[in-house]
RNA sequence: GCCGGAGUGGCGGAAUGGCAGACGCGGCGGAUUCAAAAUCCGUUGGCAGCGAUGUCGUGCGGGUUCAAGUCCCGCCUUCGGCACCA
């Protein structure tokens, strides 16, 4: 009988429908079972539809989730939509439609695309951040943060994107570029709502010790948090009743201070404007600095600019020595105290500044050549009063800190590069911030029972030129009464950033339909923490940090039971265009997943995305490579023609079967999908070489391949007449004993070079082999008359003969 | 400048210190076909040789070792992240 050819267009929809009807992938309510919570970053449903990067991340977790089900776990593998955000809002403005309508359309399109790839998501737990039933709880958590003093308003210099017309957090403006439109960000003084993430800086660092993240992700977070230890020291201002406080990591160099520097925006300058004799020049310099873009300020580091503040002098609190105070934009207002003590002998930036302005350089640590550059190494302390003779940096820092505290001129302290999270956006398509401005009571929280505070319908989503959110123009939204005193009051009109909804969505998945809590504690305690979270590297210093922060806060107020949300994090590499460049519309190198699936089927598409290279590395797309994966599935399909009876493994394939089960099982766990698939390809090649496949061999092969290629394996499972569907079969096991061969082939090296191969008994010991093998005839032949000095036998591998 | 990766055939990439190049793509030869596609079989790192075989080969220069793609020291190139962070 002629066998039907492999036709994914028929079998893929067939099985997708069957799975859906059987609710095959819905998490079970049975809390007695061991659980596995696998998570992928929920997508932003953009108008462009799915790109080939989504399936790479999703397939990887899908493989793990499917394997876990077969291992007997109760698996939660959810999906949802991170749907607030500017691209949708901008599209809505441009096309004159409501963002909610755009969002719904995009979500429907995404869901349809994901279903076509056969991911084993639990669609019954879908969440959507723009759904009022969801953002009610985003607002609820915000109010909890507010209640606990974690929300504050401050007028400071903030990152502002003139093109998107929004204030951005530090995380959203890395490198001085807007994260949304990639345009230049400017610094403006603005009144902004902040979340006190810096209060959690230390905890966010410590938490990294108990989680399983790749080292580079940990490092990036550590660098972003940027903790440094040092000291705050007050330098009295000569002739005034006030001090200029500085932060330094090198208090041991206090005796080498020859000047001080303030940031251009430092408030003390205005306070003493009357005493400063060159205030006009100072004002001119400040204006010059304000005009510089982030790029100019950071890239032109070679040439330091600045100006001496005439009429203000600082006094070194340890030596009594008077030093000049400068203003310069190499000191930032946003870090430390906005002022520094300058030690040109031992800090390269101070050294360059001193050289330019002809300031004295006093060496206090022996070493280097301070005529050429600052010496930042260790050495014996000199010119440093009570510190003279100290040779250990730690000791001298401890000694000087002791002295500073004794004299009451400062204290030890820490600083972080991370800043508080600028949290409000002047845009429409986000969660309304549930706060009310009352003329009598100040800022008042919207009562919990009034949540969700819904987004009002508006005609015009365009942000105002006045820097206000579109909501500010809706009187019916803005005007309200104060919940405290009943007086007429006004609502906050800014919305939350896109990162708000994604900071806790993994909690909602645990209990997505709960309308009395964001999730019940019982469900949270069962499912949390997330066992395995896969996503992209671009979220390491944004979403990953923000959500850890929210989670730790919820933990502190007793709402969740675990201190870290994600036990294990992995990250996939980016898929590049066939030209090796990042995919982009403008380059015209975008691969459309729909077209690939249409051509080779979803299973081959999944297979190729996992096979193309190391999972965590960037990799260019290869059209032929993808076809090769389809070819492999065709070969698997045709194995049906070679089926012979037998539940076990045939003698010739027995070893390889066990080896492959082991290899594939371990490689999936390590996300080494490429080598797992290679092992299955080798097995299939050997089956062809053998000319027949037993039922038992077929069964195992289908089980191993199922997580990667679920449709074809289900279809073949059915055609082979195996029981049930594959979803809840048991994962195959291997037997180490079965993998031992009686005789093995090893390489023979002479002086480290391979000269030939011989067969030896597998159970030969090292001693035995080294004593007996050199004398063997086939070994002697390879020696070419040389005399063996030493023999080294590596069991199962090789024999190396050192010979003369 | 700092932090973290990566440099291996024509290409994507494999290799607990132990036979470099698994697996796939591409190429070449053959079978099948009227022909092509598809499929199947064989072959495929460079150089020399009809051949067995020899020889050179994992970015560069040293080193450790019986044995180095892998470990150590010193560089180069490249990608990603941060960056005047006191």
C-alpha cells in the first residue's frame, strides 16, 4: 500500500484542533502534584505580527514544558499580552482609530499566529494588561506602593524625549537615546512621580545570590545597580557657616585634595551668588552645559571644561587647608552629592582638569609617575599626616574613616548608579495613575473600592504641546471630589509606563480570573516562584529589574511568599537576517514566519529554529538550513515504511537508542537543542542504515522528538497504533548498562600523534592496558621500530605511546 | 576606559584536557527519470601522491602537559552592555 506523503498542512491543523478540544495544555487544579511553572516574556502585540524571534523563545520553553508534562509535572505554561504602549497609541493617532480597537485586532492576529505554531500554552489563563480587570490590580499594587511611601514626587532633572513627548526613566534612556523612538533624549527639570527602587538596590543585588541566572545577566544587573562604598565628607566653606558635602570612594586620599568641583546645577552656587564675584561667567557656563546633548557631554571626555568659582573656597576638614572650588560638567548632579573633592595625583579625571587649569598636584601614595598620569594603584601613604606609612588601602581607608567620624566631619556611606524609577508618562495608552490632587489634603489615593480607575474615552489621543497627557483635556475625568475631605479636586492625568503591567503579570497567571485579589495566596504559594523564565537580553536592566523590585515589595508587605520571582532565567540569542544583520524593514531582510510555515510547516520551522545554532547566541537565518529540517521530518515520516514488530530495541540499535535518550534528555535541560536534534538525526540515519525500525524504537524516537515537532509525532503515534495521545506519555529513560559495548575502538597515538586505531576489550583497566597493549602486534606495527618509554591509556578513548 | 561574550572547513556550527570538524547546509560523483524536481547511495578541511600514506591545520606570540580548540601569560580582531559614577 502506498503511504501518504507527509503533509503538515493537513496534520498540523488537525492536531491543533484536537489539543484545543481536549484542553490538553491547561494547568491542573490538583495541588498535590509537583508543579512546574515555565514562563516566556508575554509579547507586545504589535501591528507587524509575530517575528521569527518570538518562536525561538517560545519553542524552547515549549520543549521544556512538554517534557515536564511527560515527566509527570503539573505544568503552568501561560501566555498573555503586554498591550499598553506607545507604538499602538501612535498607530491609533495616525490612522484615527481607538488604541483599544487596534490592540484587540493585534492580539487576535498574534493568538492565531501562535496557535499555528502549536505551542502548548494554557490559553484559558490569557492575561491582557489593557483589560480593566487586569489593570485594576496594577493600580492596586501602585496604591500599595503609595501607601508604603514608595511613591514620591520630585522636581529634578529628568530624561525627556521631545519626539515622543514623554518623561523617561533612566532605564528607558540608556545611552542618551529614547527606548521607543531611538531619538536623542534631553535633560529637563520636571515634576515627576518616582518609585523608590533605590531603596531595594541592596536587596536586588543580594537576591542574585539565590537565583540561577547566567553570569552575564547577573553582571549586567550588578553594573546597572552600580553599588560603590566610600564616604561622605563635609568641607566647610571658608568664611561661611556652611559646608559643601562630597562623596568619595577614596577617603584615604583626603590629604591630596587640591581643589573641589561642583556640578553646574549645584544649588549652593545660587545660594552664594552674592559672594561669587564672577557670577556672570558662571551663569554663561551653566547655560552652555544645559545646551549640550547627552552625546556631547559623554563623548567629548578628552577636553574638560570648567571655571573657578571666585569668592568661594573650601576647607579641607582634616588639614585646614583652603582649596579653590570649580564648576564643571564632568561632575554630575545626579550622583553622590553633586560635588567632589579632587585628588589629581590619584584620579585621572581630576589630573586632566588640574593640568588644564594649572592646579597643584600633591602625591599621597607612592608609585607611578604623576608627571605623566594619575597613579591609581596601591602603595605607601606619604604627605598624609597620621596615614603616613600605611601600605594597605583597606587599612588606610578604615583609619581615615575612624578619624572622620571622631571629628564629626563625615561618615562612611554607599552610593548607587541606579536612580529612582521615573514612573509617569504623558500619554493616553497606559494605566491611569490612581491619585488625586486636592487643594486641601494634597495628594490623596483613589480608594481601593473605586478601582479600576478606567481610561476615559477621548476623541484626541495626541499629547498636548504643553507637556500634558491627553487625559488632562477630559474635564469629566480630571474633575472629581477629594475622597478625604469632599472638596473639588483633580485627578492625576499622567499614565504609567509600559513596564508597570509586566512587573507582576506572572503572578496573575497563577489565578487569572480572581476578582477579589490579584491572585489568591493559595494559588500563589503553589505556583510561585516561576521555575524557569526565558526571554531576551534587552530586558535585563528594565523588565527583569523592575519586576524583581515589585515582587520584593509585595513580599515585604506579605502579599507573596517568595523573595525572588524567577528561580532560573535563560536568554535566547537574536535571529539575524540571511545577510547576518539585524532584521529590519529598512534593510528588507525580515523573515516572515507565516511564509516559512506555509512552505515547510510549523514543525520544521520549530525544528530549524532550535537546530540553527547555540540557543543563546545570535544567528543568521538560512533558507536552505530550514529546508534541511523539513527534509529530516520527511525522513522521519518515511520510517513508517520500515516498521517491524517488536516492543524492544533491536540488537544493532540498542546501544545507540539508550545513548540518544540520554543525550536528548540532558541536552534539552541544558537548552542545547542543536546537539539534541543532531543526535536524533544520527539515530534516524542509523535506522535507515539498519533498514528496519522496531515498534519500540519508533515509540522512543517519537517521544524524544515530540517536544520539538509535536504535530508530526502525534500523527505518527496515531498511525503506528500507540495508545492515547502523546501529551501525557511518560518520558523515556535510559540504562547506562545497556550503553556498554564489549569491545571498543580506540586511537593509538605515538608521541601525541594519531597513528592508527585498534580494538580493545571495553573492560580493560588502565594498568592492564598500559602493560599489555604496547607489546601487541598491531600496536608494534604503528611504532615503526621505536622503543616505548611510557604508555598512557585513557579508558574508552586512546592509547598514547611515548617512544624513542 | 570598565564589564560580559565570540574568533574552528565554502557556510551554520560540534567537541568532560584525550581521534578536531559531530549534525545540517552547500558542492562533487552516481542511481532513479524521456527530462526535471523530489528521493536514495557515495564523497567532501588544505597541500603532496594513482595509492596506501605523509604533512599542515581551531585569530596571533609564548608557556604548562605524554596530550591543548579547551588550561596559564601576553596580544589582536569583533559583537553586546555600561560609561566623566568621583
